[in-house]
């Protein structure tokens, strides 16, 4: 089937949305999903208020108020740039020196957001994994009963809803642009065809894979974050803890105790801050990596 000509005024809502998708070619997939959802919601709400009009008449009447697909695409691109700049933290002076690049992570909100995400990932990972495994098990177990089909539909719809929720967490904490609207679905199609499209959509199954993957990733992220933070703080505060408790700071496996006097605290603080520096750099790297994984598995491409 030939693609609609973007220079011709669309005569149906489906054609309008397809032209909008083409006009947004090359844009962030999350932005495309949001734009398609907003456009369909607006056009169908206008049609519901004016049922006496045909789709062609409706599109002709809203062309001046809402805009042609190419115009809407330009508006979304411009708005995305404006919103991104508004939400972005104030730019810091460029770090020309190596020391500035290394120690600048202490003032980078992305590093702290990624660290918080790593600490919470165990909870979300357990929830996602439990939801996915329980839902799949019940779906297969109820498949022989008449309630199996509606249960499967509700379960997979909930999976897509959780993908939207996870996307908000990823965008807020990791800074990766994720969808702010549900996935676009062509409402001109019959209900059963739309349900079938949900099951055949690779994004549905990649979302399930993401939820199953979040448990091992959450365990790794949580373990790394807690271990690194505990090690950094314990080393930094060893002399102070020994002065307060009166017990040796380190006891080796052969019962050899090593005590650190209080005057060594500046050295241990320096070592602890060094480990914290490595922790923040590692958290920022893990955050960028996980953001790319979430974008690939939770957002429909193209």
C-alpha cells in the first residue's frame, strides 16, 4: 500500500496520523508516541462534538486551529527542545581540566538520580517480576476456561500500563526521554483486531522481557549501590567509630586487630571520598546504560 502524500490534506483521521508519523520521521520514538496520542485524542473529541461532519470536513475545519500534520510535527519538535531546556539543570561551566571532569560528578544530578534508581530497583524489580510471572502463569492456567481470554487481555493491558509508569521513573531519575502518553492504537480498526494487534505488537513482549529482566538487574544494581556506599562511609568514618566504640577498626581472619588513631581520619576520609567518587561515576554509567535498555524495550520504534 502506498504511503499517503504529505502534501495532500488528509481526509481521514488515520491518514492524518500517518502523515504526522511521517512528518516526525527521525524524531525520538517517545516523542512520536506522545504526538500521535495527543492528535488522535483531539481529533476524536472534536468529531464526537460534531458528529454531523464527515472526517474530511472535520479535518478541513481543524486545519487552521490544530494545524496540518507537518505544522504539528514542527510544533512538537520545537516544544520538545523548549521543555528539555527548561527541565534540564542549569549548565555548569565547562570543565576544561581533568580534575574538573573527574570531580564534577559530585555536582551532577544525573549521578545521584541514577544512584537512587539503583537503590529502588530491587523493589521495582521484585514487583515487576512477580507481576509478570504471576500474570503469565494465570493466563496459561485459565486458557482452557472462558474467563481466560478476558483475563489475558486485562493482564497484557496492565503490562503496557506498567511500561508507561516505569518510563516516568526512568525519565525522572535517569534523564532518558520516555513516552508520557500511552501507545497509539488505530481506533478505526475493530475491537478484536486492536486486541490482536496488542498481542502481536513486539513492544508488548519486549515489555514483558524487561519486567522479567528487572529482577536480576535490580539485585545487581542494589547490591552494587549498597556495597559501594557502605564501603565508602565505613572507611571514611573508621577512626571516629573506633574512638566512640573503643573497639578496633579492623579485625583480620586470624584475629589480628588493627587500630586507627583519630589523627588518621583525614586520610580515611580522603579514601572514602575517593570510593564515593568512583561510586557516583559508576552510577552515572549504569544509569545511562539502563536508560538505553529501557528505551529499546519499552518504546516502540518507528
